[in-house]
C-alpha cells in the first residue's frame, strides 16, 4: 500500500483519445518526493529540448503535492508543469484551492496530458471513470462561467473544475488556468492547455488517502494548528501588517495600501507616487473593498483567509486573492473600483494578473512615444480606463495589435521593433515581474531574482526578514524564538545586519552569508512545491508553522518514507538541480540570470558577479550555472550528466564547458526566430 | 438552581454553527473522516465525513451541516428560505441521511453516517479544527427523560435499520444466516 500518495498517475493522450492509469514507482517518491519533484523528473525524461511549448510532444502535468489530501493544514497545491511559450523554459506555476486534494481522492497523484485534441474538449474525472467530452458549447466562455456550467451539466456540485478562459483558448502567452478562487498564472500554462484543446478539467473523488503512522501524523498536524493559533496571537512586531502574520499577504483583509501604492511603480512599472496615499483615498478604497467583499475565504483545509468573494454592482461574482487587487489599478493609474472591475473580466478571460496590466501599460507607452500609432488602435476609446478594457479585449481575442501584445512585452517588442525593446524593461528571462524599482542593490534579492527559476519573487523570497530591524535589541528579540532556522548561524547573520554603516546592504550580508540565506529560502519553497504545501504557511512568511525540522517527520509519518533533515535537504537539492538541468538543456545560461537593469538605481557589477560565483559554487554549478558532473553524480542524477556530455553542454574536461555554453545560446536564438508568430 | 446538575438533568453539548464565519475550507470534513477511520486517523476522505459544508461560493452559501438521523424516504416539502437576501434550499440545513441526496452516506456501501460528537474526545474535532469559530461548542442542561428519548442508535443498528428498509427484514435475515453458515 502507498501512503499519502495514491501511487497512480492518470495519463491522457489527447491526440489519440487514449486514457491510462499508470502505477508509479515508489522509488521516485523517495528521490523526488512528489508534486514539482516528480513533475520535473517526467519533464526531463519525456520532453527533450527540441520540443516547443505548442508542440503535441509537450506535456502539461498537473501534479498534486505528496501530502495533498492528508489532514496537513494548508496542503492543497496543484503544481502545473509544462514548457512555457513565453520563456521557452520550464513553466513553474501553482494553484491552491481545492483541485489537488480532489484529484488525490479520485485516486491519482498527477494528471499528465500529452498530444493535442482537434476539437475543444473537457475532461471529466470521477474516481475510476474518466471521459473526454465535447466542449464546443463552452468555446469563448469565461473560466468561472465554464466551471459553473459544467458542475450543473454533470450534476456534480462538489466537483472541482480547473478551466481556461478565452485567453487560454487563443494561446495568449500569459494565459492562466483558473480554479474558483485560485489560479496557476505564471508562464503561460493556460496557453498550453488551450493549445492542447482542453477547456476544463472536472474532478470528483470519493476515495481514501492512507496515512503511514496515523497517531504520529495527527500529533504533527495538531502541532501545526497550535502554532498557527500562537502566531495569530503573536504578530511579528516592527514589520508592515501584511508581513506580520501568516498566510499570503493579506490583501483582501488589509485596507492600508500606503506601502504598495507609494513604493511599487505605476504604469508600465515607471512611476513612483510618493505622496499618493491620502486620507481621502484610504476612505474611498476601503469603501470600495468593504462594499465589494462578501466574504473572506480559504483554500482546502486551511484557516488562513487569504482570498475573498467579490461582488461589484452590475458584475458577476468572482473570487480573488493577493496582489491582483492592485496590479490593474496601478498599471492604469486608476482607482481600486476600476481595478476590481477589470480584474473580474480578466479572471473570466483567464489572464495572469501580473503580466496582463503591464503589457497593456507597455502598449500605451509605445503609443505615447510614437513607436505605435493611432492606426494600431482603431476605435480605441479616449479615456484611460476605456483604453484598458479595449486592450484587454484585443489581447484575449488576438485581434489587431492584440495579436502581437498577446505574446508578452518581450516578444511583442521584438516584433514591433523601432526600439520597442527599451519599453519591455521589467522582465527576467522574458517574463514580466512585479513593478518594483528600488535604490540600493540588495544582495539577497539580487540572487533570488537572478537565479530563481520560478521567476516570480513572491514564490522565491521568504523566511528571512526583508530588511533589518533598526535596533539590535529588536533583532535579538526576534531571534529568541526563531525555531525555523536550519542553522544557528542565520540568527547571527540577522543580529549583525544594520540599516546603515558597514553592516548594511549592499555589502552585508556578505557573499557567503547571502548565498546561505538564499539557499535556505529557495530550499523551503522547493520542499513546499513537492509536498503541495502553500507557501503562505511555510516558505513565505516569517516564523511559519512548517519548517525544515518538522517536515521530515511529516513525510515519514505521512508517506512512510524514512526521512531526516539531511535526506530531505538532499532530495530538495536533487529536484532543484533537475529543474535547472531542464532549463540548461533548453539554453539558459549565466547571461540570462539577471534582474531588470533598472531594478536598482545603485548597482555593483563586481559584487553581483561575486554573488553569482559564490552561489553557483555553493549549488555545485560551474561558472555558467550548469550543474557539474560531480554534483550530478553525487545527487544520483548521473543520467543528466550523460545527457549533458552527449549534447556538449558539459565536456569531460570541465574547463571547456564555457565554450560549450556558446552552443547552448545559439540553440535558444534559433528557437526564438523559429517561433516568431503566435500561431507557431 | 438552574445551573446545578442533579439526577434529573444533565449537561448536553451541542455544536453551534455560525454560517457567517465559515470560510469554506472543509477542515471539519477532513478531520471528521480521519477520526472515524479504522484504525483511527489511518485514512482520510471527506466523502466519509459526518459533517459537510454545503458550499456555493459564488452565491456566498456556506452551511456546515452535521449528520443527523437516517431517514427512509425523502420529505415532501422542498421549501426555499431567503435569509439575508440569499436563497437556501431547505436541504441545505437538513441533517438527514436521505435517499434524495449524496450527503452522509458511506461512499462504498451507501450506509448512513451520523455524527457521534467524536466520542472519547474532549470536544468534537470539527470544532477543535475550526480556527475561524464557525463551529463552537455550546453546553446546555436538559432533563434526563428527554435525553433518554433522544438517545441515538448505535452505528450498527442504524446501518441494519437502513438495510432492512431497503431490502426488507426477511432478506437481511436470509443473508445473515448464509453468512453465518459460511463461517
């Protein structure tokens, strides 16, 4: 018997309409845990670098985390893995909600989609019964609308539905997969689902998930609940309210948006509005939110209320969490009412709330600067808000200029030419980032931005305070009950961190400390992503209930796998390295590992190189960021090493690897050219 | 005097449900099904839970309902209630394991489920696991006579009764005899 996991993947070949239930190898669980880890293994094994995002050979993998469906609080994430049309690399997006546990109860750990359906279909999974059904009547329907229709049509009110909207159907490079109140948004995975001809996946499961050591597991779960209660009563002093407690940043609950509106950039990530947050605006926005919000809501088996149901007069109800609250508002220099209204439409269309508003603001900037002209925007309304609605529709329908903008700022700029690339200025690895422009380089954030392959800072950062507390006594106090640190040295790193002087950014934390901190932050996210645990109760907030000291016990008692901190650290390193290997094989190199040039005003090129050198070394990667043969062998990834040697990515003589990487770059450029058109 | 427990009255624990506080997370279903697994906590499956959140997020309907008595036939009335501007089916508040719906039946056997307030625990675990306080425990005094009348049937008895309703007592007896012979 398998514990915590079901031991089966559901494989659907959409070209042939073939459905298979495949028993998985428990040895893979030991090595790669589950969720992201085993997703990465499948992607490495079955999707070679020649396969493009919109190729039938590309896979779209929905992986439920190893502990999803067990009573572990907050463990509900689906990890969606595929090749991104936008970055051409492994897409790394996740959604909370209710879908992953339902898939486990239906008897599957993963759903692996391959091939392409000629007609638009939806998948209906009800325990052992799996059907591919005609979805022609759902074409063009909104993602939430689709879910509602299917639940009614199938008479399955308790089913969970993951669906794409028009953006996914039309293969917009930043299309999301929406699931009620959650979405997997980053990397354009909705476009891959649309390309495969799948409108929605309906899941209903009524079977058991087994626990290896029931009493021990329950004690651990109760311990987590107790700690959550403790943290509710003990918010972290000295940090802004959204960072004081647990959960995702509490954007639906907290009305004070002074920090975001005055420190994040408006428009196409350009303008800082230092005195924006007035009493009048606070009142107006609070009223907007309070009137729109009918309830604070949670994902499966989690007491944190990070989401909300929103009903704006005249619009269908929808659900939201986190920072999409402000991205449209700030992209359009508008107010919260506009932001919540257009987000309703964008959610039905199924668009990433980070990329979409930036693409629209980018287009209008090109118009202002005569790179695009009025002829590119026929019949566009004159008012600001109207122009955003106009662009939203053009993009999801891929009409006119929308067809170009639907590829995201990087590819759109290339196609438009005339210096447009200067305006696609807020990308990392071709992917739009949070609109932040700061003054002094922060070494920790530099490394996270540069090397993080999730490409979304909120899913990379966490655990370690974002800035030092002004007084040493406060820092010492913070460390008193900081049980989550993997090593005592992290406390000293923090205690010695000052706002000004010798021990301040950019040179403190020093290279070694910075590498240690980033490595810890990244490891915790990677563990979460394999277990299916929401970052909001683990890797993101300060002092979370899950950490490196109790996770091995959860895995051992839950899944029945012998586990300790060392073994878990190694497993996380193994599949983290495998994610990198997938991207290296697709041409990613050191040259790609950089934050936007204008992310900080004060840059330190020499220090930045040292940081990268130090981090690569700590990770066991060579100067180009390629995992070395020794590292791969040591992690049991010798098959990756062999592949790298065969492809000339690594040479037997390590010193030649620099030359080999040039070849890797050529591969990427060639692919970029080939895949110019949206229909490619 | 009212607060005194004497021979004729006893403290009764009831679960108080505040639907305005429910966040729809279904932790109650998770822990309930885990507690009632055999052996205890060895598996988990909300479809076996004795509490269900009747949930329609887009209409803001969230009603945690605890499994009550089994009923052989569905009721005639299907009234609708409008509360605070939201419409609820009568069934949304009904605790019965009833032929007209999926709730409160074992997914394998179809046998009815009933809340036992987590016998042996300090408090029902759905209450313990509901950190948002949609479920809280309330104590009240009741006379013992009333109590006796409302004494619940044991699991086995409820199951047998429902089988008897479905197949008839004779058939049940036949099967029992046959099973006995086999052993």
